[in-house]
C-alpha cells in the first residue's frame, strides 16, 4: 500500500510536467502547478470521496509528490525522517518535521524558482500534514504517543 500511495503522489504531480511537455504551460509555472496538483492529490488521499472522506494522513502521498518536484529534496526529507525516527522512535514527529523541511526547501528556492504563490502552496502542504497529525500531537503532549522500533525489544 505504501508504494501505491507514493506512486499516486508522484503521478498526480507529474501531470504538471506532462502539461509542460505538451507546451500547455510555461516553464516558470511548472513548480507552482506541481505543488497545486500535488496538494490536490494529497487532499484526495486524506479525504477520499469513495471512502466517506476518511483516508490516511497523506505523508506517503506527499513523499511521492516531493520525489516528482525534486528527488534530492525528497532524499533530504527521507533522511530527516529517518534521523528523527531513530532518535525519538515517533513516526509522527519524523513525518511532521520532514513536511516542514520540504516547505523550507521550496521557500529557499532549493526546488526551483520560488515566488510567493509557490512558497505559500508548499507551506499549505506542510500545514495540511501537521493538521492530519493533530491527534498525534495531543498524544505527544500527554506522553501517550506510541513509539515504534525497527526491531522488537
């Protein structure tokens, strides 16, 4: 399932590149449209119409989107996730911080030309991931969030 969610995010985002190849959009609009298409794809994963609007948290789909936007940025986000997961054993912390790192990478121009709209869209994606983790945030604050490990203790 993880692979399909990642692929879904990549495919939805790739639609902008496809439109660029068809000369439907200008090159300077590609990054913004990738983020818009990625946002809609992640939103559709979180609130799927055919599952009574009850879906996942959107992290794997967002990862697929990030791989399409910038494979190197995706590697930075995955590395961030792994470092935090190994250090704290909370998937939610790694997921939220990695989404924030992506927003910062886009804002800084690391993923291509970043104007106000592009930066805003990237931070909307970050906010969406953090919003889907609100129950995890409450559990972290209460000290009841489940820890995960690569192998059993």
